[in-house]
């Protein structure tokens, strides 16, 4: 029958993948239980929140401005390209 070679290759590939998976699981960098660890985050004051909000708004405005300029440049280039054709 045809296909024995491809079936055997599939079996070997699956076996190799399975062996690599078990090796990868054994190389865990972090082990142990983290149930007793308590995460503490600094409390944000209203002033800090306002500064963060203003910074995010400023960044969004800059991003929109850059996108608008890039769009304008691309559209100008396309208009010039089509006029010259």
C-alpha cells in the first residue's frame, strides 16, 4: 500500500514533538507556590491621576497630529502622481 513512508514520518514527528514538549516543561524558570505573596501597589492621589490623564491626552493629540500629517503627505503624493499620468 502507498503512504507507509508518510505515515511513519508523521508518527516520528509526533513522537519528537511530544518529547520536546516534556523537556520544555521540565525547564521552568519559576517554581513553587505564590499563594502567600501579597502584591502591593502604590496608592494614586487625585493629583497623580490628573497628571496621568493629561499626559495620555497630550500623547493622543500628538499621535492624531502625526497621523493627519502622514495622511496629508500620502494624499498629496497620490494626487501629484495621478495628475502627472
